[in-house]
C-alpha cells in the first residue's frame, strides 16, 4: 500500500522522545487558535437542517462561534453566479476551509480554489467528477457522498407499496444540476422495472414551480411526484401545491415528509451534516484532504407521513410498517 | 597554594559523604524504578490482554447475533413459488433487526434464490437465479455458517457476506451482505484504557474496522511489525506512528484479529509521574545530602583551616597568637596543643633573649676584664723590666765586685719577680682555657700545713708578723698540688695586706666539710669590693696600704681553682680589723697507706751534674731565645748545637748525634712531633726531647721521652726537665759507658 505522507513527515519531524507526544494527540496540538470557515449552500436558507447540525458538530469538537470560530454561511438558492461570487470572496479573504453543500456548489468551489480544503456534502462525487476515488480524493476536496440517485428505484418501490394503484409518476429535477441525469436514469430504470410510467419535469434551476405545473400533472393523471432533493428549501411550497392537486410527493430527505410528503427515503441528512463537522475539524488541524476518504452513508431512513397517506386514502401495509424507520402523524 | 590543599580536603570529605549517601540512594531509586517499571508494564500487558479478549468477545458477539437472526430466518418455511410475499415480510423483519445488513437473500435447499431484500435496490422474489454454485451457499450447507472474505466496494467500503444454513436438509440458506462500517460502532465501544483504541484486521492484514473510519476507507494495510498470530504487551510502532504498547488476539469466527494499542506515552504517563516523583525525592535527598555534606565538611575543615592559619601566624614569628577552636573534639585538643607549644616556644624564646642579653653583658664584662688585665699586666710587667734596665745599666758601670754581686742579686730578684708574674698569668690562662685537669686524691691535711709553715715562716718574720699554723689530723679529697696552691696564695695574700699582728692558718670541720681558714689582722675589705677582689689584678687600696709586690692574681687563681676543684671559697672581712679567707674541702676518712703529699711536688729540681757533657740540639727560629737557651745549656756543661730550623739542624749536626732535643713549638705540636720523629729517625734511637710552647692551650702528656714546657720557662724548670729526661733515657749500659765526672 502507498505510504502515508503525513506519517512520514511526522516521523521526520519528531525526535524519539517526542514521538509519543505527536502520535495521537499530536493532531490536536496542531490546531490553530482561530478558524474561519466559509459555508456555501446551493439551497435557500429555508431549511435550518442544512447548517445547524454542522454548527453543533463543530461545537462538540471545540469550535465555538465567537470564540475560536468564524462561520460565514451563504445560501445562494441555486444561483451559480452568486455562488461563484461568494466563493471568490472566501478565497480572497482567505478562509481556512470551505464547506460546500450540493454538487454545483462543490464544483464551483473546486473551480475557485485548489488549495483551500473543501468539505462537500453532495449526492455522488464520483459520478459527477468531483473526485476520482472515494478512498483517496487526491484533490483539495473530500467529504460526504449522500448517494442521492442510488435510492431512486427504492423510493419508487416504496411508493408502489403504498400506492399499488399508481400508474403514472413524475420526476421534478433541476436542469442545471449535474446529478439530474443520474436521477432520471435511476428513476426511469426503476419505473420500468415496476411497470410505472415516468414523466420528467426539469426546471432550469431549483426554484418553486408554479401552480401550472401541478395543474398540468394532475390533468395528466400523475399520482405522485418524485422531487430531486435539490429542491430542499422549496419543499413546503411544493408539498402544499401537490397536496392541493392530490398528488403524493416523495423525496430523499425527512424534511419533505415533515412538510407533508407521503414518504422520504434517504440518508440521515442531519447525521451526515454533523459528520461534515468531523471533516472540518480534521482539516483545520492539518490533515490533508487527500488522506480523508469520502464517506458514504450506511444508514437510510424511511419516513412515512400517515396523515398524508390518510388524506390520499391510502392504507399502510404491514411490510411498509416493518420497513419504516419512522411514521409521522 | 595552601588553601588549595585545604580545599581538596574539603572536597574529599564532601565527596566521601556524598558517595556514602548518594550511591545507595541512587541505587535504590534506580532499582525501585526499574521494579516499578516492570510491574507497571506487566500489569498493563495483563490489562490489555483482558481488554483485547473482552473486545474480541464483543466482535464475536456481533457476528453471532447476525448469524442467530439469519438462522432464525432459515427455519421459516419457504412458500410455494410465486407466493413469496408472505415470506418477504418475515425477511423484512429480519432485515430490520440487522442494520448492518444491506441485502438479504433467501435460497431454498437446492440453491434457488427465492427472495432478495435490499436497502438500496429493489426487493425481488420468485425464481431469481441459481445460487447452488455460490461458495456462500455450498460452504453454509457444509459448515452451517459461512463468512466470506472482506470485499472493499468502490475500493473503499468494507463488505462481507455471511451465510447461514438451516439444520435440516430442506431448510433454506440465508445470505446477508454486511456493511462492515457498522463494526466501527462496536470497535469504538471497546474501551481500551483511557487513551487506547482497538481495531480489526483480517488475515490479509487489511484494516477492517477502526475508530477512525477514514483509515478503513483508505484500505489501510497493517505493517508487518503488527502482524503475527497474537501477542500481549508488545512495544512497537503503532498503526499511526509513534511507539505504542500493543496486543493482538485472534477472533476465530470470521478469522480476524483484534488489536488493542495504547500510546506508550499514555501508558507510561502514570509511571512517569511516579518516576518523576521518585526522581524529585532522590534529587531532594541528594540536595539535602549535599547541604549536610557541605555543612559537615565545613565543620571538619573549618577548624583545620583555623589551625593552618594559626600555625602560619606562629610560623611567621608572632608567638603571642592563640588558636581559637571550640569543637569539643580532637581538633580542639590539637588547637590547645598548638597553643601550649606556642606558649612554651614564647617562654623559651624569652629565656633565650634573656640569656643572650646576659651573655652579651658577660662578654662585655669579660672584654672589660681582658682590657683591664692587659693594662694591669703590662704595667706590672713594665715595673720589673724597668728595674732590670736600671740594674743592668748600673751593673755595667760598676767596677766594685761586691757591688756587682749585690746588683746581680737584685737582677735575680727582678727576674724572679717576672717569673712569678708569668707563672701566675700562665696559671690563670691555663685555668681559663680549661687546660688544667684536677687530679683528685685522698690526702692528709697536716703535711700541707707543714709546708705552709715552712714556706712562709721566714717571709712573715721579715715583715714583722707572726705566722701561726694550727695542726690538723683531718684527711680530705682534693688535688694536692692545686689545694696547696690555694693555701699558699691565701697566706701570701694575707701577709701582703697585714702590716702588723699575725696571720693564723687552721682547719675547721663544719657541715661535712673541712674549712681551711686563713685569718689576718690586715686592712680588711670594704663590702663593696668583696666581689671584685677575685678579679685579676685587683688590689684593695686600703688607706696607707702597701701596693707592695702583689700581682693581684693570687685571689683570681684561688677562685678559679676553687671552681675547678669544686671547693667553695668564702671571705669574711671587717675593714681595718682583718679578713678571713676560707676554702671548703670534702672530708674523707683517713687512709693510712696514702702517698705523702710531699712526694707529689712537681717542680723538684733534678741533680745538676746529669747535664754535663751531653750533646743538646736547640732548634728555635727566634735567634735571641736560641742563643740564650744555648748559652744557658753551655753554662750547665752541655755541648750545644743550635739551629733555626730542622734542615739547618741537620746540616749543623753533620755526623754528630744529639742526646737531647730542645725544640720550639712554633707551627703546632704535630709539626714539632714530626720534627722529633725525623731527628730520631736520623739517629736511629729514641732521643729525648723538650718541646717549648708559647701556647698555653697546647697540652701534651709527658711520655715516650717527650716533655712539653710552656713559655716562659724558668731556667730551673728547663734544667730539671732536661736532667730528668737524660736520666731516664740512659740505659744501664749507656750509663755504665758514660764517663762520669
């Protein structure tokens, strides 16, 4: 296996006596007195869940805002120009670390700097070309893969289990998102396997769709809408409008289910966001991004909104109750 | 430098003390530390072994639980084909129980996959495929449980498959895909001491689970140093570098190894704290020992330094200095000794100074006396010489034979006076030079008194004085010759200073001594002069007293002879009424056979006719003395050959052989003796010789026919000596052959 440069450097730097000192607690000893983190999210600021767990995680690791941490949080709402602007400002300052949320933001960060470490929270960094290897990211990027598209089929399967009668579903995605193609492909494959007709509706960028879209989907007999998680932040609008047209909404993150979506299935977003704090901590203490493999989620949560199901006239089959991690309402 | 040496003594004391304290202290400290270190490590290793075994137990438990759940699923009867949905619910329940399992496959007894549940992909059921050749199926069928090798999906995440077969032949086989990231929770839950950690490897040394997930996701391979079948408490380099104490135990079921490691620094932190403490205590002990050592050495060396300084001051001559040491031990004694020594030195120094002052005074006095002596002697010698000059001049011009005879008698008187003067001076000089050795013997007093009476009766009568000698039968121990001299001098002195009345000589016993007393009715001596009457040439100048013919040497000789013989000499006197001189002589019992003192008389004149016709050689460098001596010998009837030195003597003698040698001792007695030997050699016989010396310190015992006389030599003394030598030298044959006159 390849030697770890960090270890070698340390071995060179330390005398025999100092080795013990530098071994495990050594990383902590290298922690800077103050850290400046630039947080940029492709989403709107509507969902506090995309930042708060990070803040908590940092606090647990000893990074407290106002004391030794300055956390610049910027939400660009899918505006690429604005995102680049924010990142340019980060690089100019410069910040010690960038946390980029969503694939577009991560790409923009990668373009903006090759030196400042970037912690990303993205759907599939391997597929979208952010990194070439999960085990060794090799660039200044590392972080968490949310495995968004992977579960597209699974969500459709669970939808079918709840709505055995559904024949036509639609996928709502943002055309500007690099993941959208994967989402569409995975969902289409699953739809084909399940014998469901899939319609794809792509908006130029993640924004609240207007009433006309739902009216049109309802007119076409679409029973359910699969929403790309990139629409987090607009979830309440989407869920509210879908409800009005009796269209079931399914998506990745629990936040949708809480807003009234029928079901969500995906990684535990809060836990992953919290985990990003661990990456930030390690990088601030001097670890190289290339030495920190990109982590994939190993736990997925199925959250079912019973109230929504009831409103849609659906009953919850026993198998779904077994699968469900949480049933709301 | 002296202080350097003292300093080294201080260092020696200090080092010795430190060695005595420090060596055992350090040795004990080192031993105790080593012991503690070993015990600590042993305890640590044991603890680590227990923790590793407990950890391995938990890992095994984790897999046991999965296997147990899967085994439960195998017992569920598989429904007919196409009706698997009911079974799916059961399988879903199993899946729900096992969060680490991502996919669950149920195969029937012949290996047909019937149900496939997944957390990621679509669930399926029905005839899904043939699994009969799958190693998971075959191995599970054979062994009951199967654990696949670990596989890293997408090169990052560790996965493995666990398959469990039912006990009965027609039971299903359940295969589960396990995401091993979940083992991390178990691994992180294993508490390894406060700062240690545990991790898992498979047989290929690949890291499977570690609290730091990134190490696993990076597919870390464990270095060889950490491999092996299992060990406890090994000190090695840890997985992330740095020395650690590691243990490794095997987990038989999946065939993995659980490692526990503790950074050595953490492991030894408590030990280090203890050792530091022990070190500090040791250092403290050493410092204390140093302080005590310095103090003790100071106490030891301080007094020695003071002794040293004191000795230096004393050595420099300040004897009044005293050393002050109050240590109450041997050093204080030593200081006291120094002080006592200094005191004694000071005392003897003072005594010495006194003695020097005394001696200086004595020397000055002696010098004064000598000056006085020379002045007096020259005056006293001039008087008879002056008289001689006048008499000789008168004699030359005198034609009357009678008057010439009278003048010759007066010349002889003057010469006798001179001779007596020289005799006195000679005696005095010999006494002062210590040249006289007393020859003590036992003798009767009466013969001595008889001689006094015989000698002095006439002179006393001439002066109109009565001399009375009281007889005595006592015997005393003394030198007869010198005792007689004392008595004669006292009598002479008494006669000289008495104008009328009498002189009484007697003996009186008192205090074991016989006091020979000479009383007179003379002028007496004033008390102030009593000390000085014994000085040379001192004469009491009594009113109207005659200076007479006294030399002033008599009493000096008496005093010196008294000192020499150990006889006290006393004087009692009343000015104008008389004096009493007395000398104390030790009494002895009478000795009937003792030699009569009269026969010891030294200056018995020898028969004069012995000298006639003998050939005498006179050698003297002084022409006048040579001629006078030759003339005198010629007058005595000798044939004389005179020479100035030995070579001239040899020449003058020619073939003649002298019968007597008269040699002047000019260059020391040894040279004179050598000359005698040379002449004797020439004559081939022991020719008798008379040596005449002017140096009174030269002494020679008369033997071997050689006699030493001191100048001035009275003609009678020379004649006596020559006669005696010739008499004894002549053998009977020679005597017979010698023609008699």
